[in-house]
C-alpha cells in the first residue's frame, strides 16, 4: 500500500500484512499462489475426476449390453491381422459409431 503526502508517494509498510492469504511457492519460491486457489483447484480436479469416472462406468454398462459381430468380412480381417491382444468386435443399437474399447486388460 502507498501513502500520498504533499505530492510524494511513499510506502506505508514493507512488512507483510497479517490479514493476507497464506501463499505457497514453487521450488525456488518464484510462483506464489494463494492457498485458497489451490483448494478451489483441488476441488475442481476431484469433481472432474468423479465426472469422468461416472461417464466411464455408464459407457462400460452400455458396452456390456452389446452383442458380438459375426460378419464374415470382419472375421476374415481379424484373421489376416493378428494382434497380441484378443480383439472383440461388438454391435450395439445404442451406440452409433465404432469405438475401440479395452477394459482393464479383459
């Protein structure tokens, strides 16, 4: 804070105010971020992670209701292009576009 007296500006105090927000710094202390912003960021990150987890669970439920495809062209392509992992081609009336899915090594 600055104090103006007789046209000159001088600092009121060089000491840190007691009512300021606690700050955290980087490794070298150059980047100071108020602690309440870190708390808000952490809450936002947790909400986003929960949202992604719930969306994944909903999609996994949809995937489990799908049926295996028995089209000759697809089965022939799978035989001609062997993979290290087993690939399952499935069909669902609820999902309009193809999507590769690997569920935790299953």
